[in-house]
C-alpha cells in the first residue's frame, strides 16, 4: 500500500520552505491511503500497474472507519478480478495474533488461488 505512494504523491516543488515541502507530502496521506472512494481506484490501479496476482489485506477489527473503508477497497479489488486474502486483526493490539495460524492461512489460500 505504501510503496506506490512515493511515486504518485511525494513530488512537491517548494524548495524555498523545506518544512512546507515536507508537510505537503503527508497532508493527504490519510485520505489517499484509508478513505473510500479515493483509495479504491488508486489501489486497484497500482495493483494492476505492478502486475499483482493477489492482494493480502489487513482488515482491522472493530467498528472503525478504516474497517469499513477496507471493505470497500476489498470489493474494488474483487470487481477488478484480483483475489483478496483477508487478514482480520487489530493493528494495535497483538494479544490475539497467532503468527503460525496466519502463515498457514495465507499459504493455503495462495495455493487455492
């Protein structure tokens, strides 16, 4: 998700004020990376441009905006013909994370794809 962000959103040309130049690079990150509808088409475009065969999405647990945004993005990938592997987890609390179980789940799902 972050790799193509540098290509499409980092270039800024305000060399007179380095702080403003840096701020202009990150001011829209939340909207671009987490909120529908902006991220959906952009992420599908970047996946196709990068010739991605399947998408692994970290799906946040709980009723946060990023969760519902992720569901819209998942739908966009599926509609574009890209298989999606959901990894439901809390991005902050790892107390319920089972590394071995997740590795097995992703591996088995990739084999099915």
